[in-house]
C-alpha cells in the first residue's frame, strides 16, 4: 500500500511563489513517473508537470517558464515550485506516483492566488 502526503499549499498574492512537496510511504518501488496535476472549480483535472525516472520532464504550457519539478535522490519525494503566480493558478493540486500498472494520488492541497 502506498500513501502520498502533500504539503506546501496556501494563499499567495499574485506574483508570489510557492513550493509543494509530496512524499510517498509504504511499498515504494517501480515508479516511473512522479507528477503534479491540478483542478480548478468547475474544470477538469489537468497536468501541471511530470518527471520521469530517465530524467525527462513534461511541463504544461500554462505554467511553462514559471514551474520547476524535481525529486529527491531516493525517488520518494517530488517537489513543485511555481513562480510568478497568477489568479488562474488557483486550484487544488494533486501529486501522483505511477508504475507501469498502477497510479497513486495524494489527497490534494489547495493553492489560492489572490490579492
């Protein structure tokens, strides 16, 4: 059983920055992708960024140039840093760890960008 624990959300003013963290616990092996999605009210969940075990990364166009995704050496924690935050970045952010056959999701952390 794998559990993901997210932290780092909150309220931020436009132009500000934040860093989200997600740490996995339990039977942690075989993950090939660690990533972040978000879901704004009334909208579908969308990809923010994902990092693969081979080192490749995929960043959504909406946050490209403002986003950094990284992971620790053990592959049990993934980070998301967002800069120059905009009101449209307001959403619940979810982390996900994926194997070839399964995927695990965190409970979500709220990010609100407002003045």
